[in-house]
């Protein structure tokens, strides 16, 4: 069994490189960087290619509205080339508030636009012009032949996007999705998408992000993950997913505490955190990762919990140890 790492692009560069090198040495399958308001994920991954020479490198994920398909195709192909063909392109829609406020872009119809975008990027890699309604492009590579089969993964929260990932992508990336949601919603929708495309699940990746901390201080980990989840409880796409996952009471309690951040933090129940995270001693973390695999996640992806020792967690959960046992 393999494990993946979601590497924060925040903090000191020395720390980022240190965690990437450690993951490479410990046998993690890939280093994945989210595209948030910190270091650019593509530039970070290109810079890490030499420090982490064995792992795959991926965005998890980059929003499609912040780069045109031509720019995305060119950037992804460049990172793939610089890393010797180790790159995977993870794409997502982002959120209406951030796409508008950060990039001046509006999300229209996410499913149709994502389908068009993926087709455009793949077409440009293959030397075809993009002819879609929103992103037509006559871009063409000159004296450079990109790899045409760079894997594309889609971030999925809603049933429709998860199904689309099953239909047109090589994998789906999940963030803040409890293991029960993976079992009850993600796997059925991925299967539906694969069937629609005349494919089975063979080779398709279900990459579930699992906030993880090997620690003897669960209170610190609980406070850290609640602090991170707080803003997601205010985002429509996540709120809908949390409700579908069976945590409507948490969402309602969060809303009822509007204006009181401390009460909102505690509205995120310990049962939700336990369903979502891998926290505790090594045995507990191993069991939580296995719970995700049993739910259908082919590749759990460890993420850092604020306030905990990420390096210690990476060592304790290393793939060459018991955390990777089937």
C-alpha cells in the first residue's frame, strides 16, 4: 500500500524542503501541493524536483479559473519535463468567492466548464487547438513536445463533480471528506462515471486527504484541525458535502454560533473529527488510514494538523512501516 503527502507551501522554505526530502527518503509515493494564497504550487513543485528525486509530484489541486487552458497546459508540461515525467495535474473549480476576489473570474456552470477545460488541456498537449465555448485557444507548442498522457486528477466534493472525475479523469482528490462519505458517496459516483465512459475502476485513483498527527496530545490536534476546518464550514461546496456526509447538525450548530468564533469551533464535533482524521498513537493512525482504504480510498494522502510535529508524523506513518500494511 502507498501513502501520499500533502505538503504545505507555507512556512520557511527550509522547512518545506526538509519535509519533502524526508518524505522522499521514507518512501512516500508522491508530494502534492495545494494552490492556496502562499507559494505557487507549480513553482514549488518544480523547485522540489531535485530535492525529492524519487516521488511523483502533483498539484492537489490548482483551480482552473486562475490560468487559461493554454497557460495550464504549458505550465504543467514544463514541470513534468523538469521532473523527468513525474508530474500529475490536479485540477479543481475553487470557490466563487476566491475566484472572484482573487482572480476577477466568475464560475459559471462548473461541470460543463471543467469538462471543456480538461479536454482543452489534453488537446493542447496533443497538438490540437481548443474549440470550446469559454476557452478557445490556438496555442501550439514550438520545438517542445510535451508528454501527452500527463495524468489529470479532479477535486471532487459534489456528486456531479465526483462522477465527472470518474468519467474523464485519472483520479479524484478529496479534501475534508470523512471516510463515511468516501464509502457512501464517492465510490458509487466514481463507479457511475466510469460506467458512463465504458471503463472500470482499474487504474483509477481515489486520493483522500487525511489530516494526520501521531501525538500523545490529542487536545492540541483537535484544536488545530478545528481551527483549519473553521473556514470550510463557511464555504457552500463544503457545507453541502458535510451535510451529505451526515453532519448537518454540525453545520447547523456552526450557523447558530455566528459571530462567536469559539462556539463555531466547538460546533465541529469530535465525532466529525474522528471520522475525518487519523490522530493518536501509531496504532490509532494505522487503523484510521486502514479505515479509509476499507472505505475505497486507493491512496490516503497525509496532511498536517496545525500545532503538531509533522516530521514525527511522517516518520511514524512511513509507508515502509506498519501504516502501509494491508
